C-alpha cells in the first residue's frame, strides 16, 4: 500500500488510558459521541486498551520511557517528535520545556526537519498571538518541543492573520481568549468548525500537526466541570474534522505525551499508557509499529 497523501497528527497533551470510573475519569462523565464512534461504541479504559473497528485502530502506548517517576512534557514530546528517549538521555523525566541537551537533538532531528528532508511539505497548524512572538524574540529558550522544532527547522509559525482566514487553528479551538491577547478582531467559533478548518488545511500538506494542551491543564486543575467541557469541545472538534476526512488517502493519528486528565483523583501526571488512535491509510501497519512514544516519528518515516 502506498504512503498516505496527507498525514495529520492531533497531539493532545496529558491524556492517558484510565479507569472506567466516572468519579475520577471525566471521559466517562462526558458526552463524547465521536470518540465513542472511533472506539467502536465504548471508550478506551484500563480493561479495553486495544481496539479495532472499521474506522480505526486504538493502541496503548508506553510514555514512561523505562524511567522512574512521572512522565513530563519536555522529555515526552522530544520522544514523540524526534524519536529518541529524551528521559533516558537527560537522566530523568523533565518538563514542560526540553532542556539544553534535548534542544540540541531537536535542532538536528525532529519530525518537521525529517519530512522536509524527504521533500515533503509540513505545517504546524497552531496560530500564535503577537505576545508570543514578542516573548520569543527576547531570546528565551523556554519553548515547548513542537514549537522549538518549528523554529529550528524554518517552519513558519502561523499568525492571527492565518487564524482569521481559517488557515490556522486556535490552541483552545474556539478562539475564546484572543481578545485578551490583544486581538479583539478574532471572532469566536464552534469547535466543529475548527475541526473542519483543520481538515481543509491538511489537504494542502504532506504533514500537518496540531497541538491541544487544555486537556493537560484541566487535569492539573482537577475541576470536573472544566474537564468535561474541554473533552466535549475536543469531541466536537473531532466531529468537524472527520466530516471532511478522506479515509482512502489520508492518515490521522491522535496521541499524547503522558497521562493526566484521565485521573482527577490527583493533580499530577500519571504513568498510564497513552492512547494512540489511528484512522485512514496504513493505520493497521502503524498500529503494529507504535508501542512507545519514541516509535511515532520513526514509524511514520518508514512509510516513505
């Protein structure tokens, strides 16, 4: 089978596979019809980690990287998007930003750079407000792994103009906070529409990545109302995306860097496996290949 024409990675920060218990796991206290559809009618949980349906493959993926302690975003996202064991290299889990030794690795090998070297077109779909550009121009190194990978790989970061033209996605999906960030001209939209915008955008690129971090924030807050709202918006976003997704030519991957929101009995990250949901072309091949978060980038490159 040929490699997919379009690969879309929906990176969802802080989502693990937890108990089927609505008292601690908001996945089972929320209305998530699209996720349920992708999972064959019942969501993933500790006793249902591996799922195969006509639409998708769902697999549990290790995020602990063979190291003690709780997984963190700096080392975990380096593992996801550079294919190296960031925690082992650094000596421990670390986050939220990649430390110096891992930044050097990201400069030399990351998923954007690897795809560009293959002659493929890439885009990081998140839009950034002007305060972010002011912040990075100050020379700070406190930048998340994906954004840092863009900067060192000459992948342009998208702006408020891209967002207004629907050629970028807001990190919160609905564009709720842009007026607070100095952009009152940005209108709020429905999560469904944001998902549809991502589907349309991805048709123009070989690799599209979108990062959603509110799941991790909600896990730290331990507020069930907020967690349910975030998950239900995420589900509506997926509904909008799949309303215009071509299963015959494209590959969709939803994956996380560590657990968190699936267990609101604690405000910390968890050592749970993270779910990897695959839809479209080559999903079964990828499902057999991805066992650890270090496997994602190498497995995708093997398609070409």
